[in-house]
C-alpha cells in the first residue's frame, strides 16, 4: 500500500490550511506548533500522560482468587482474555497500515501512540497469564480462537475489514476500517470488562480489574481518535458517504453490538453475580447508542437510554489524585483525571 505522498515530500504544503486528513499534500514533517487539527495534539498529549506499566500492579493475590473461582467463572476469565489478546495483537500490527494513508502528521502521531499502547496491552495480558495460569492453560488461552467458532466469528468481523483495506486501500475501505475500530474500541470489549469489574465488586481478582481499568482508559482515547477520523474525513470529502455506504457502516456497528450481546451472555450472564442476559443486552445497546451518536448518527437502539450498570463507571473512574482504586497506591504516571471520552470536542 502506498500513501498519497512520499515519505519525504519537499514539494508538500506547509500551510496548515491546505492540510487534509486523507488525500493531502503533506511534507510528512511533524510540526506541533503548526497544526490544522488541534484536537489531535490535545489527544496525543492526553494519551502520553496515560503511561503505565503492567508489572507495577501486584497480582499475587489474583492467582489465589483465580484458583478459588468456580470452573464456570474461570472459563469466563479465560475466554475474555483470549478475545482481548487476539484483537489487541491485531491492532498493534495493523495501525501503522492505517497511519500510512493519513496525510495529517499530527493525526499520524496519535496512531503511533495508540500502536504503542496496544503493545502495552499485549504485555499486560502476558503478565496476567504468567501470574494466574500454568504453561498449559496459557497455551490454551492463546489458541482458543482455533477451536471456538464464536470467537473466530468475532475476530473475523474486524480482521476481514482491515484486510479489505490492505488489499484495496481507498477512502471507502478506510471508513469501513475506521468504523471497525470504533466497534472494537467502543463496543467489543465492554462485556469482558464488566466481568472483571463484577468480580472485583465481590473482592476477587482486584489486581486484574485494576489492569483492565488502565486498558479501558486507553481504549476510550482510541475511540475518540477514530470518532474524530470519521467525522473529519466525512466533512472534508462531501459526497463520500452515500446513503448506501452509511447504511452499511451502521449495519457494521449493529452487527458488532449483536455479537457482543451474544458473547456477553455467554461469558457472564448467570455466571457472574450482578450480570444477567437482560443487563448485558441493555448495556451493549446503551454503549452502541453512545457510539452512534458520537458519529453523528441517530441511536441504533432508541428504546434503550440508560446503563444498567451504574457501578461500571465507578470501577473504571480515575480520581484527581490518581490513587489506584483497588490497591490504594498513588500512581504518578497518568495525569488525566477523567474517563469521560464519549463526547468529543
């Protein structure tokens, strides 16, 4: 795949007013004091402030908690980790491919930080598995997608859209990949996050829930990045999103929601205290409405407005002092104080 401008383009436009997200004529040089998209610089700085190290979260107690869990609960944990591992690994590999097509350097910078953060997530999953599982179980978790048809289907929805862009790069396929990212970062993982938070509510696997909280914070900044990408590309390219393409993109988000509902009821409902089939369905529909609204669409599930999990935000929130909610340690790396990334400005 080739970008719309070479690696170094001495004839590129330095004037920020001539810059475009795609199809621009950039020099490819990064000048953070000469930008067209200040939201990207703000987001980049926030992402950098979210630096964290998985190994600084103690997990000794989590292994004991994991071994005491009923088999059904352990299987929920295993399947959730397997799903997270697969798609975050693909994110790390694929994000540079998307960044190649972007001709606004300040936005490419955000994609670079996101790829690094996805690599940290992969590091954190390895740390979690090393802490709670033996070698045989680790291998099983990494390879569940080979035997589990539902897991394979979920992975394919995203990876096939990424591959479509790789094989045939262009504005329409880029938008499909952008919405796939919104689905992954904003819908796909959340029933899994809820499993870990629900376990933590009953004082189990607290360190794991703390790591998941850091991962979720990263994912929400990634979601904002791709929401901006979609809205910006649409605004700069009138006529690109036809009614047919918009319906296809909405259908993609809807399919991701339906898959997450089916997955969430499998891994948590009736197994983890506080989560039911109905609450999983309503939670994912609530999230999908938020994502659709942020993209400038009408809610895809207009009858569902409120989250059935008021405790979800309490477990994922970072307070001003940066005290770890579970371990009660002060973490000095991250300076941002909010996870409220659903509305973008």
